[in-house]
C-alpha cells in the first residue's frame, strides 16, 4: 500500500515505486514530491490503477456560502475564460474594474476551501470585509498577528510564504491578488508549496520590469483574460479623469541649498565619468556607493537635494490653495517621504496613513474617509496597491519615484465609478529640479497624454 | 541578525566571508563611544540617538558598521511613549475638530482648532504640537538600557554579520564537539532536515524539505538561528553554501573555532538541563551507587542510517559502551519514528520504557539483540539496569578472555601496561589483567597494572642494591625506593619489591618512615 502525505510544504510518498514527479529523499527514506504536483500525482496513480492512501489534505470545516454577487458582462466573460482554462489562470484588469467580485463569484462556484493571498494589511482588511458582505461567512485571517484558518481565509504574501509549510495542505483553491508579486524568487515558493489544484491570479499590471512574469503560467496558469483602462472607460464602467501638472519655484533659501547639494553630486559624476541614463545605470551607481565613500557622499548630497525639492515650502503653500479650491471634494494627498506626510498632517491637521500608523487607527481613518466624515487624508506609498479608497475625487501627488506601476495604481485609486463624476489628478512639482525629470519619466512609461 | 543592507562581505574565488570587525582599539573606541551615548541619553528621544549615530557616519566611519552597532544597541534598550494623553486619541480629537470646523489653510484657523482641542483635553497648544505624534518610533523615549562592553558589542556584531550572511544560505554542514541534544532538537523545531555522514568525525548537513527540488534560500533564516547553538561548543566547524544574490553564484562560507571563536560572541546556553524529572532522578541515583560505570549525559550521537539518535546517557566501563535512553511520556507518532530509527542502530542500547506506553511497534523491536528493554511504572528503578550492565560487562569480559587466550602474543618490550595493550587490542584492561595474571607470558612477571620482563626486574634489582650500598645504615625508605622504581617506568613499586624479596618494615602509615632492606641471603 502506498501512502501519500504532506510534510512541511512537500509531499512524501512511501511505497515501492516513485511517481513521475517524485525524487528519492535519502534523508527520510521515501519519495518526495513538490506540493504543487498533488493533482498530477493523484492522476498518475489513478491512470495506473494503483491504490494509494491519500493522507494529504487537512481542510478546515466547510461553511455554507450565501453569495450575492452580480457580475457585469466583462466580469462574467473573464470568469468563463478562467473556468474553461481548467480553473487556473490570470485575469488582467485595471484597478477598480471589480476583480474582487470575479474572485468571490469563483469561490461561490467552486464551493471549496479557499485561500486569498494579498500584498498588504489594508487589502487583508478589505477582502475580509468583502467576504463577509458578499459571501455571508467570516473569513479566517493569517497575517498581521492573527492566525485563524477558516473555509475562506485571507493571508498576506509574507505570512503565506513563511507559513507555507503549515498551510500548504489546507486549501483547494488559491487566489493571488496583485499576482505579479508572486513571481519574486521568494513568494513563488507559495505556489510551489501549496497543494491546491485550482488557482486564480488577479492584477492590473501583469508585466514586471525583471521579466519574471514569464514564470506565472507555471505557478498559477496562463493569462486568460485581459482588458485595458481605455476599453473600460469608453464603456463607461470607470470614471474619466483630468490631469494637471503644476510646477512651483523653490523659495530662495531652498533653491540655494538645492543647488549646492546637486553641485556635489554632479561634480562626482563628471570626475568619474559616470553616466546615469537608465534605471540600470542608477542601480550600478548605488552599488558603487557601498565601496566608494565619495560615491556615497555624492548619493547622499543628491538625496538631500531631492528632499529639499520634494519637501518644498512653496509646494505646501500651493497645496493650501488647492485644498481651499477643492474644499467640497474628497482629496487624497500622496507623498514620497514619511517626513512630508507628517509635515502635511500637522500643518493641515488632517489624518495621515503610513506604515507606522497603528492598524486600528488606520482602519478607522479609512472607514471615516470612506463614509465621508474625513474629507482629506495624506499618505506615503502604503496605499499604493489595490486598496479601495471609495469615491476620492481629487488626487494630489507631492513627489514620487517615477515608476510605472506606482503611477497606474495611484490613478486607479481615483477611478471609482460614480454617476457623472470626473476625477482630477494634480501633480505638484518643483521647477528646475530633478523632479521634473522623474515626473516626465513617469508619464513616458505609461504613454499618458498630458 | 541585521537587515541585509548592513551586511558587508569579502568575496574572492568562490569564497565569501563577512567583513568582521577586528577587535582593534579603533573599533573598540567606536563601540565604546556609541555605548556611552546610549547610557548618557536614557530619558531622551530615540531620534537624538539616531542623530548621534548619523554624526559618527558623517565623521567618516563606515556607515553600515555604525548603523549595525546602533541597531544592536537599540535592541538592548527599552523605549516607551510617555505622553500625557494617548496620541491616537489626541489625533482623533484633532481630526474631528478639523472635520467640524473646516480644514485650516491659514495659521490663524489652525491655531483656533488647536485652541479648541486644548480646552477640551486640558492640555496647552504647545503640548498638543509636541504630543500629536509622540508615538512615532523616533519620538519614543529611552527608559532603560542594558549596556554591553565594547568587546561584547563587537563580538555580537560579528555574530550578527555571520548570521545575516546565512540568510542567503542554501545548505549548511557542521561538526561540533557536543551540545547534540539541543542541536538536533533545534533543527527539528526550526523545520529543518538533517542528514549525517561519518568520515572520521560526524558531519551534519542541514537544509529543509523543499531543498530536494531546487536550490532555495527559504531555510536560510532558520539555519542562521542555529548558528549560536553550534558555536556554543568548544570545538566546531561550519561550511555553508551561500547563494549570493548580486552575482547569482554559489559561494562557500567557512567558519571554525580556531579562527573565529575570539571574534564571535558565544551565547550562554544552559548546560545539563534535563528534559524530564525522570532523567534527572536517574542520573543522580546512578551516580550515587558508584557502580564502576561512568555516566555521561548527552553523549555523541549514535548513527541510525542517515539519521541519528542522541541518547540521554552513555555508560562506559573498560572499553564497553552502552547507551541508555529513557522513553517517558510521548505521542505514538514519536514512538513510531523512534522505533524506525532504532531498527538501524548498531550499538548497545538500553531502553527504559514507561510501561503505560504499551506500544506494539516498540515491543516488536524487543527481538533485536542490540536493544535491551527495561520497563518501569512510576519511577525508574536501578537494580534491573545495574544487573543488565553487570551481566553485559561479565559477558564481554568472558568473550575477551577467550579471545586473549587464543591470541598468539609475543612481547619484546621490557614492560607492557595492561591499559595500553587493552586499548591496542580493543578489549577491557580487566580482561587483560585476568588473562596475564593467571598465565604470564614466558620471561615476564604479571604485576597489578603491567607485565614486566624478568630482565627489567634484574636491572631494577641492580639499581636498588647500588642505592642500598651507598645509603646510611644500608637502608632506604619506602618512599625513596618507590621513586627509584617509578623512575624506571614501573608503577607497581611495592609488588616489585615483594617479588624481588625485599623486606619492608613499617613504622607508621607514612612511606617516608617505612624502611626497605635487602633480602636475607
């Protein structure tokens, strides 16, 4: 009799023969198989008419779902594509296109133990609420100090990674929100160490600059459905938006400090014949700073200059004007540095959300922003991905890193469908500083008309 | 352990090493300087300390070194938020006031809101400004600091560097002089898998379940956690494989006690902690009876295939070694695994098993000759164990005597010590003594501890007679005679004197006062 069981993220098979996926493990004296091959192993033994004792699964108790999700046409189409692809695959939809609902509907169709993996604690809370509201069950939570497994469970990538050895045999359906994260060398092991045969990936940005998204078909399945912002906005599922960029002069003192610091940086580049044209050039430069104290001094000078430009008083004054203009709207202010978040929070006495904000407080702030009690909040990058910020109609960007994904998702957050609404995105940058370059790069990459 | 950004390494020809901080006067000074700063700043905000570290960086010290030291000290401090009001509550009041009165875009409107909240909370507006974000990490107050010495700090830094490098480890191989039970227990607790290999010493290879399929750094962090337990030993060697992320090459990372024990901070592990009261009671009971057996706790591991068993005790007497394992209250799964391992053991082992455990799998092992089962109910009783040990010893001795009798030996040495000879042959010295005393080889005399050739005895007789001639009253004290005999390499002085017919006249119990006189002709 063969016996197959789960051992810390892998399967062990005891018996006289191996399976096509197994490898002999002298340490334990039996065959070991990657957990993700669970279904293949069962099929192999089924075809060979060999009976095995399957002691792999340890599923949480089944709970009856009461699903009240109605899908739009394109959402149903996406779900069908996924079903016909063998209940595996990635759906590529822009933020706010209702990816969550497709996933919830899929859980209802499969009616099986499901783990939803998300990148941030904010998303963890959000999914938990959605499961409660639309499936009528309490979701288990793994991450952020909690560890409760239920029929439908939500976990962060970090917790799913570090607890894969304990969780890998407890679900049959895996949903990866923001699935592009899964392709990283560490997180991809989540896909390998779970036995679940059914898998769904969701993302607005399938491609990764490191090309590792090529691994996703192996881990979750092929991209089975894709729709762009343009297609959806013309179909009026998402609201339109306008974009405005305002450049302000630094104050005199700021300009002097900025120039002095940039001179240090440029002098280094000239003396060492360093050319910084691409992100790769810059990465190489950062590596030199580990060995060369002068390079490090140059880098620090550049960062100081950038900080002067980003944190400019002139920008805060303009921000005050803008807040006056938009005082009846819901405004979300983004900044690059935490310092600036707190500076803005203190100056305008408005709530701030950063990675340091206690979770309970963050939850409360988001809820109050959602129901309109708080009209303006300021945040650094923690909200960047997929978090619902309901109905924000104005976004103000004070600085950024020039990355493509960040920009799309910041936009996405403003694109909540509401009748007759036009969202506004305002970017405030300092004139004659490297920030102009960063902002230009950001737009070039998205191919956005300005 | 440190954030990987603070790790500094040397890499050359496939070898990688952390750039350890030398225990040099300059480094000790930097360490001392930071420790002093922490001591002086108890009662102040964390950001003051961070500024101090930043200053050191700006003075040209390696920034990763300074930051890492600062971080290690930070972890030894207790930081609290001691504001008059819970900052999140204060913020809530402020934001609610903003919501009610409108967002302040001028200094005047801002001041009004602060004023309103000040009235409500009985704080000043100054207090509010200061405490609005007093719970941010950099705003916390250092209240207690457990100061290390500069040397300890540098050693801690070096250990942390080594551990941080191990984050990128795909497998680690070590040998160590002891601490086995804790080592294997940790391996298990950390979700790792080991495999042992024996050349002349026992090497333990560590990785994890999924390592079988591909090179993975997944277990690196847990492997790093094992390092302190390994280096807590007197002697140890570590060879690790590091997957260096920047170049994607496998580098070898080596550490051993001869080169690195000074550099690294040795953790304080509690030696001799007993797993169970039963073990502890057994050990003290056994030591009390003085059975002639040497009891050793946590002996070296016994190999069982690619796995090991670290028995609770080893018992040694004259070349005979028996292991003893107390099987107390455990789960069935544990017993099954243990039984599986015991099948492969090739050493004498006593299993002292709690009767209530009645495990069929274990009972099935009773047939194996190298395993001996002794059952107990409430308390382990010694007599059955001692009886088994005595029987084992006698049995072994009988076998050895038989072996020795059939052994064609011919000596050329003037003297043969039993223990040396026994070790060479691989038997107990008791057996050697028994055989040679009964039937000494031609030309030799059997003494209690050695065989001595008649030729050698004649030489000694010559030396003694010479000394007697020169001595006052032609008498030597026993003490003097013994010294002369021992100078010739013999240990059994009085037996030698008796054999040669010398008379010993005792005048007390002191050998200085006993006289040795020549035999009467």
